[in-house]
């Protein structure tokens, strides 16, 4: 038995050796037959010496020794690497005085301005979202880190190994008295007034980790643990001198807590920030982007993945485990469908919007409780991303055992697939695919599909608040919406949109019972420089208070003249919903001409309030004293009061200059002593009415059990009346010109026939008279050609005006190329 086992072992070893020799020496299969051929010649034809078999034996022995030596080296390398990774060796400390001297030279003129500009926006955003109750409003007025840089590696720096990642560890200590961060606080009741908060001292101490990734193209940095933080805060009175320079209770503690929490959430292990080291700097500032996120599947769930004491077995009795992923980017959230079992698969794709040149994509895992309708939060994970100056995009996340996952997309449109573990080890990992569709830059250009286009791309993000007018007009058309829902999921949605740009506020009309409404309303805005963004709020109208069903913001800088951008803007803070906008920029000099080519607003709205019927009784005697209050934008008018009736007749005509606002009718009950009582209201839709045509209709009143109002509406456009008169005049002129053309043609034919007779008779005197007649006819023909040119110009203008009028009165939005 032992002999058989040894034979099998030798045969296996010999086979493995032959495979290695054939792989290492690809010509050996050709040399072996050649050797046998030489041996046959030596054996039977021409005798060779005995050195040939001996040489073969020596060669085979050498190759066998090399093979075993290579195997031994690989085993030793593997054991050595495993020993290094498990024991986390620490290199000796190296001095860092040279680094601090270099930092002291570059800090005042290079690093401090850049870091101050970057951190100021972060600080302002965090403070606005996390104000104490004592402060009603907070504004950042000054931000400077001072001329004293932090001290790195006071005791030296050294390399350590964490998992399979090399990490440079060095001490970080920043103790500065030259910092100047000034905040203006508007105080809440009962203090009231304003106060200045000045942060003039900072102390941070901790151990910093630096990790090179992607072959040195970037460095991840983080604190090993929560650093020691202290802030020096001074208080002063505000500009109104309403509060003495005393300390505000709790503000110092709030600032330290806010600063520490920000560090923990961004750059304390295992969360890391990134500093990129691109080989090329294109010097472009990314202000936003569009990211496609595909949630593929999850797997490798552990045994304790459920809340409570249940174990994740994939089913509960006869019910299968159902989970879903909620994707979050800033205030924008989207949700997948339910996946079933221990390895759920979703394959759900969402378009997310990035604000700025960085973003964090968070994935939250939920399960549906089989015995209840509530949803249980399980765990989450996140992927961070950043625009790099060489026009690439970097993605990084926390790997297993606090490792690092990092990938880079060299151009827009390149898919990046990552398998990210959930924060709790028992919950397995999540497979996702990310595609950065486009980056949007501050100069108006966009980067997509490995190309940069200088198109008018309004980016969907927020920026600064400098209200400097540029002298241009922005024409914003709210075209339509889709997948709009309310929180109660009842399906009833009466949406309208509010636009705010600087101090200008506009509102669309309300579309009743529509999840996919069509507004097609245009608003003109004075462009504001400095990256001012358009704030969008979508509401669902309700008599008990309008419900917010989504917000969004669009950066308006960098839009070129003469181009129109058609964009779908996803709504934030809701699970679904998008709005379609068309944005165009025109010069103020061309604005008048633009208005002539746009739907005219120079007409008037003529409203005739005829009568009402079946009104509700507002008085105890079973009648009402109704009148109508009409509100059109900021204008208000009312009818007379008709006493003691539920079917009043007013027959009053009211006129308003057309502005595009909503026309709302409020039917009221008049009381001499008590406040007026509302007995219904309605909205008169007039935008799609043909010009200078009267439409008569009964409109049901809203908010009451019964009641209708009878109205006549006319959109008076005087220019169209003038156009019709011009049309009559032009038709008369065309008849005159056609008769004049026939007269000139007859004269020419007569002169030519007369010429023919005079030439045959040889009458020279008659020929001279005929030539003078020809000259007079040529003069008449020239006048006629000038008249034709004028009529041609008038006809072209009339055709253009007719085309604009047709496009304005049409209910179908015009197709503008994307």
C-alpha cells in the first residue's frame, strides 16, 4: 500500500513538473522528437558517443531543481507577506522639520486662501442647518484661517500597514490664535436683536493617516480617532447695538460640538476625505453634474441580519423576506422596488443630481416586517465621489475590515461597478453601477462622453448669492411635470409651481387631478450674476393648506445667448417627481424684439360676470347677499351686491391688462356687521383662448356643496385688429397692383406690335416716338417693381406674425431640440 501511494505521489509530481517545463520551455515538445530521432540514428545508423543521454539527464536534473526552487520562493513570499500584514510592522520615526518649514512658506499665499475659500462654504452650510434655538438666523461675514499653519509630525512620521494598505501616520497639532471667523447672528425671542460671534482661536490635536491610492493619483486622509478640539469664541454687539457684548449661553459648546461632529462624519476612520494629484490641470470649476446610479443586487447576508431576535433565513413561515434600497444624494432620494430572499436583485436605475464638484451617494437597506406594514431600517453604506482637474471622476468607499475601495472613470459615460460592504458585517455587501453622465462647469460648458461642449447648460445646483444684474433676460418656461405624488399616496394631486430667482417670485396655474401636468407657462427674469440659482418649489393645492411635493434648484450661470436648453429637473426631498424646464437667455436690447416674437401680453382680459345659480345659503333665513371679488395677480375688483337670493344676476364687465397671472373668482356673502362669508371660489382659465373671441361658460364653485357661476371671457388683442385692417388694405392694394401689372403688360405688347409695323414701313420718326413711349413704360415698370418689393416685405411680416400667433394659441408645446 505504501509503495502504491509513493508511486502515485511521484507520478503526480512528475506530471506537475512536465507541465511546468512545457509552460516554461514552449519549444520542448519539438526538441523531444528531434532527440529521439537523433538517438535512433545513433542506435541503428551512425554511432554517437554516450554523451547525448548524459547531457539530457543533466539538463533534466537542472530544470527539476529550478522548478522546486521557484515553488519554495513563492511559498516563502506568501508566508512573509502574510506575516507582514498580520503583524502590522511600524517603520522607525522620521523627522518632519523640513515638511513644517515648507508648509510655513507656502501657507500664507497659497494654502490658506484656498482652504479658507473651500471651508467657508462648508461651514456656512453646516451652521445654517444646525442652528441652536437661541439663534433665529446666522450669516457668515468673514472667514480666515490666519497665517499660522498646523504642525505636522512633531515627533516624526512613520509607515504602518493596515490590511493590504500602506498608511503614513503622523501627528497633527494646530494651535492658532490668528484665526478670524466672524458670524452675524439674529437672535430669537426673548433676547431679540443681533450679535457678532467671532472664532479667534482653534486647537486640534490628533493622529493623521495618509493613504496613497490608485497608483499615487490621489491621497485619502483621515484622523485615526476623534481629535481633541477646542475653540476660542468672542462675542460682540451687532450693528444695531441692541445687545451688549456678553457671552451667549450654549453657543461655544454648540460650535465645538458642531465642529467635532463634522470631522467625525467626514474624516475620522473609517471615513476618509480625498486629495487628488492629477497629472494635468484643465483649470475648470465643476459646479454640478448628473449621476446615473444602478442598484444591482445584495448578497452574503449573515445570520443576524434582522432586527430583533429573528435570524435572516430568507423567509418567515410562508412569507419571503422583502427588502429595498433607498438611494440618497443630498436632499434627493429614490427608492427601488422590493427584492426577495437572501440575495435580492433590484436592477433599478436612477438619475441623481450633484451640487458642486463632490458628492456622497448613500444606500440605506430596509426590510418590510411580515407581521406589520412598517419598514425596518437595517443598515447602510456610502460611496464618495469627486471631480478631478484632469476631467476624470474618482470614486472611493469603505472596504471590508475598514479597507479602501477606489476606482476612477477617465471620462464621462464610463461605467464603474463597485461591491461595497454594508457598515455592519452581518449584512453582506451591495453591488452597484455608477455612471457620471456629465459634469457642468462655471463657464457654461459641459463635459460628457469624453468631450467638452460649450453649450448653454443650466446646472442643477446652488451657488453664491451675489445679486449683480448682467443686463440680460432669462426666459424660463415651466413646460410639464411627471410622476408627481402627495405624501398620502391617494393619487389626488393638484400641482402648481413657484419660481424664485433673487427677489422675483412667480407662480404657475394649478392643474387639477394631474400627476403628469402640463403648464407651458413662460416667465421672464432679469439675470443675476455671481451664480444665483433658480429655486423651484412644487405644491399640491388643498383647501386646508397647500402641501409641498418637492423642491429643486437650477444654477443659471453660463447660459449662452441664442440657444435653448430643455432639461428635466428631479425633485428633492420626495421619492419621485420631475419637472421639465426650457431656459433661454436674450440681451436686453433684443428683449423687445423677443417679446414681439413671443406670446403678446399687451392685450386685456375682458370678464363679464353674468349670473350664478344654486349658491349655498349663508344667512339663517336661507338666502345670501352674494357678490364676486375678482383677483388677477395684484389687482382686485368686485361686483355689486345682490341681496336675498341664491341665483344672483350681476351683468357686470371688468377689464384687466393681461399679465399671465391666475384669474380667481371669490363669491362672498355680504354682511354689514359680521365678516364676509365665503360661499365658493373658482379659477377662470383664459390662457388658451383664441384672441378677440368671446367664450361663455358655467364654472362650478370649489370648496362648497353646490353653486355655479356664469361668465364670459375675451382676450382683447388690439394688434390683431390692426392686423386685420392692414390685411384688408393690403388685399385692396394687391388688387390695384395686379390691375396695374395687366395695364403695363398690355402697353408693352401694344408698343412691340407698333415697333414691328414701323420697322416694316421704315418710319424713323415713328420709331423715335415709340422709343419715348418705351422709356415712359420702363419708368412705370420700375415704380411697379418697387411697389412689389414693399408688398413682399409686408406679406413676409404678416406670415411671421400669423405663425407666432398660431404657436401662442396652440395647446401643444413647441419642440425645441435638446
